[in-house]
C-alpha cells in the first residue's frame, strides 16, 4: 500500500510532499512519544501523531519513516513544513483522532510493527 492510500482512508489533507504520495508503506505507527517511535517503529512506516514540532520530522528521518500524518486536525508550523520538504518526508493532516485513524488503517489491512512479517 502507499501513502496515497493512507491519505484516502483518513480523509487527510497533504501539507507537504504531494509528489511522494506514491511511496510504498510497510507499517503504521501511532505515537506522541518520539522515543517510542525510535525504539519500535519499522523503516518505511507512516507515523500518526499529534505532535507538530520539528522534532517529529527529525525522528522520522532517523527512523527512516515514509511519512507523517498529524491527527486531530493538528497543523505543523512553517519550520516543520520546511524541514520535512528538505528531507523529502511527506506530511498529512487528518481531522480524525489517533484511535479512529489507527482503527481505519488496521481495518483496511495496514499493520503495526509488531504484526509485520518480512
């Protein structure tokens, strides 16, 4: 599946990196704790989070994530958007809660890191 699939399922708006929506996604990770993302997220996952600061983008880069989707209609500041654009990390925002976002994606066949098998 792709980031575009996630955008469609979550009725999300693209904030940055529209040209990257065709990227393949292996898993999804939902967390506001960036230390948990670094410890448990799989490469090429999309992160669902309510955190909008630039540290989220830096974490995504370090963890080799495919993209970030902000939940609860959160919107990143210009500094975060610019950093994501410079790192080729697409950003989405959805009006849905973290719980509903994770549920919709799981229902459509996306899995978390603990469920993923190579």
